[in-house]
C-alpha cells in the first residue's frame, strides 16, 4: 500500500508500479537500516539503475549521432550520466521530498545532499526496469534526458576528459585516481609528474572531476 506521497510520485513519473514494494525500496534511504536491520534500502536498485541508465544513454547516443566517433560519443555519455544531470532531473521531479529517511537522519544536512537525489533517481530507474521491461524504462529515461542530449551541438568536454586525453597523448598511460572517504565526503588524488592534485565532493565522480579541474588549471598555467 503506497502513501499519498508515493502515489503523487507515480503521477510525476507517469508510471504506475505493478509491484508497489519496488517503489518503496527505491525510496528507502540506507539510514532506515538503523531503525530496522531487516529494512532493504535503495542501494541495490541504485546499482542496477546506474547500469541501465548507462546502457540506455549509450544506445540513444549511438542512434542519434551516427557520424560521431567513439571519443565524441564517450564525452557526451560521461556528461549525460554524471551526477549533475541526474541531480537536475531528480530536482525537477521533486524526488528528494519522497525519500524515506530514518527519524534520526531526516534533518541531517548530509541526507539532503545532491548525492541522495542522484542515488534515488538511479534506484527509481532500476525499480521501473524490474517492474516492467527495458523498452518501458528506455521510454522514460529518454523522455527526461532528451533535453540534455540535444543541449550540446558539439560533444561537451569536461576537465576529466581533457586530463585523460593529456595522459594518453603525453604520458602514454591512463590517469589513475585514488579515492578516500571521511565525514561523508570523498577525496580524489591524482599524480602528474610527481605533483599531487586533489578534489573533494559528496560523490566519487564529482571528487574526481574537481581533482581533474585542479590539475587542468595547473597545466594551463604552465
């Protein structure tokens, strides 16, 4: 049985779940395990949804841009599945207000972070995929992601992509980021010619992105 809030979310998504428990699971924050260790949070569905999203976007880009090479498609893909776009879409849906937190964590600032919205939108995708079919979830993803797909006439080029190109061209290797976590923040480190660059954020992807920005600023300055 869904709550009124969850029924409203179904209307926003324009999708009615056959298995209502999947929607509830997709909205359940890991903090709920503190109240009941048998609670199933959205983490498994988030993992599945991430892989489904990556596939659907890759497939759509392959069809929409038949004349672009793999490098250009890769840059488009990285931009479209990044935390920023996922967070933007989750915000437009108002997804965060439907996430189920533990009583203790409900007012915690970390639970209102962009990371939660990103995780929840991926969990919703995973839940819809299990509840329906790949064709159904593709239709929903493409509906929400199409404005972002067509926003850039040329492939977007972020700092991380630029750093990777620098490594491949000048150093003949791929960049290797090391990740550490403390106080719900991730720190990425990257070594370039014995100089260490760092970046910190609420997600691993954004930490790596900030690290790449720091490295790129240094390289551009030199």
